[in-house]
C-alpha cells in the first residue's frame, strides 16, 4: 500500500517503480542519481549535508548492534 502511494508521486514515482520492477540497469542508475543528488546537496549546503546522513544512520547502527548482541 505504501509502495503504491509512493508510485503516485509525480516526480519520483516512475523512478521508484522502475528501480523496483525494472532491469538491473535501472537500479544502478537510480543509485547513481541518489549519489549525485547527495553530491549536489553537499555543494549547496556544505558540511551539514555530509553530517546529517551519518546522524540518521546512528539509530540504525544502534539497533543492528543490539540485534547482534541479542544473538
């Protein structure tokens, strides 16, 4: 249901659908586009664009460590 809702977003929907359902080339190009978007954010916003993804990854890594320690 969430995927169908995301597919209806005008600018990103067709890219997401192609990345999920399309060939390997579409998946690679989608990842390249995300990296280029991040590089553009670094150029425009500078240092915070580098730090914010790391700060967003902290809870994920913490949960991963807890799952590893749990066994």
